[in-house]
C-alpha cells in the first residue's frame, strides 16, 4: 500500500496570494474612497482636490487593481503608494498645515512592510520620504507666498473673507 505525500503550499506563494487578495480589496476601497472624497470636495467647493480625485486618484487605483490582477503586484503597490503620497502633498499644499492632511503620510511608511516581495533596502525609501516630507510641509506652510496663483487654498480663502 502506497502512502500519499501531503504537498504543503510554498510559503512564499502563500504570502503572495494573501498580499494579492488584500491589496485587491484595498485598491477597490481606494478607488471608492477617493470617489467619495472627490464628491465631498465638490460639495465643499474645493475644485482642485475634486478634479485631482476624479481625474487622477480614482483612475490610478483602478489601474493598480488591473496591474494586481495581471500579477504585477510590486508595480501596482508602487503606483498606489505614489498616488497616496502625491494626494497628501497636494492636499497639504492646498488646504494648509492646519488641515492635518500631512498625518496621513505616516501610514505610507507602514504599508511598505506588508509587501512580501520587498527587499530590505526598500523599507528605507518610504521612511525617508515621510521623514523629509513632514518638515518640508511645515516649512512650506510657514513661508508666506507673494504669488497669488500658487497660494494654498486656505490662504486664498482667508484673504478673500
């Protein structure tokens, strides 16, 4: 009588499968969340962020979902992280330091730990990005701009009312 061998799944493939499943839902929620943020910006009459969400954020998360389904999980993850970084930079620029949008950058550093395909050196980049971005936001928000066409929305609203 022959004994059948139990074939255990490859641990690396199992981690990849979990990561793909989790990020698939994250990209769907990201697209839906940014659509809702776009609608909120429309209602609050923040035109710049509304268009940014509708024309950039939502399509990027849809693209990340498609890349994820094609097996390009690192590229999809990178695209989503870049979108989140640009979104927060733009939000802080438009709404000002007082809005607190810069605090959403902190989770970007943590997200990089969830990617099973990352290399140890890859963790340094998101941590440095967050570390350098926050002081940059603060310096940018405290320096008064003389040019009206690039002034943050919060300063334009304060000046007009």
